[in-house]
C-alpha cells in the first residue's frame, strides 16, 4: 500500500542564489526570486541567451 501524503516529510524551500557567477551547484537549487519556488524551467531567449521561468507563478528572468 502506498504511503499517504501526510507521511511525506516537508521539504525546505529553495532560495534564489546570490548575485555573481552561476555555478553548477547553483543551477541544481535554482529558485524563483519572486515566489521562492524551485519549479523553474530554463528557456532559450530570442537572441540565443538563457532565461528562466517559474512554472509556479510565471515570473521570468535571465
């Protein structure tokens, strides 16, 4: 029988990385600067740059 949702421990929210060079460690724990969600997608911009969009609140940044 699968465990109920009540038995799953709460996970800490992921905070946005500080300003400066982005390391691979930062990418693995990237969070939305607007809402703090870790549900972030990396997208390619029109000029080939990399941007991010939060799938929880819709905020986008690069």
